[in-house]
């Protein structure tokens, strides 16, 4: 009986090791599948994302999600790819709206899988606004991004862009959070020139003028906000 128990235990351990190896293999294959499938971050890179490349990337990401459904990155990347397609289809409002809805759903999947990921929250907030307009759900997502990734440069820029664009429709508490993000980003020097451009674009020069400390940043602000004076 003791020998039988040992054999059963050994078989169970072997089965567990095999299962773990299969899972690890699936996850590794998923990572290999999605390499070089990131959606473009900047308008200047959009031209490189052809329709054929988009279909290939989405197919790989969907395969990866099937292999590892608990990886939030895959859902987030799908959301970004559908956002790109929505942008590309903006000449066809109905079609573009459909893609924006899918993008929002994918980003929502990402925050459900990994609710402490600030970058996923700001991408969801952006997708939610584009799909449904200024709403309480987007405000909540924006607040989560601010709280969870207060010093992450790419999150800071997105928080400022979205916060400034929604400014008149934000509650004062959330405006304060956006101002705090602005102060943190400038204090640590995270791409201040881009932040100045955002402030000028959305007429928030007064918010940034009081917290700049370097002469070159003041010069950039003056050049962008008051070009007629130069």
C-alpha cells in the first residue's frame, strides 16, 4: 500500500510538472507570437502600419490571448490596434465608431485582468472618451491612472492630454489631480517641451507658467504661446 501511495504521489508530481511545463511553453509561444506587433504611438509612425500589418498583428495578438488569457498586455495591445483602425477610418463615422467601441472593450479587459496597471487605466480612459464622450466612467479611469502611476512619464503625458481636453467637464477634485500630475512631471523633467506644447494646445498656459524653473522652458513657452512677440 505504501509503495502504491508513493507511485501515485510520483505520478501526480510528474503530471503537475508536465502541466506547468505546458503552461510555460504556451506563455513563451504567446510572447514570441506577438513580437513586433505594437501599434504606433505617434502620428508620424502611423504610415508604417499598413492594413496588412494590422491584420497580421491582430491575428497574432488574438492567438496569444488564447494561449495566455491572463496577460493584460495582449488585451491592451488589441485595444491600441483597434484605436489605430478607428483613426484610419475616421472618414467613415459609423465604421470608426464600431472600432472605437471594440478598442474600449479591449482596454476594459486589460484593466480587469490587471487592475493595478496605471498605463492600462489611462488608455481605457482615453478609449472610453473617444467611444462614449466625457462621462463618469472615464473620470474614474483617469483618477485611477493618476493614483497608480504618478511618476510614469508616458502615463503623465496621457493624463495631461486627456485632462486638459476634458477640463471644463471635470470635477474640481480631478482637476486638482491633473494639476498635481503637471507639477510632478515638470519637477522631474519628464519631456517638459511636450508638456508645454500640450498646455499651449489646450490653453492651459497659466497652469504651467508658474511651475517652470528653467530658462529654456520659459523660452519654449513664450515661443509657442506668443509667436507674434518674437
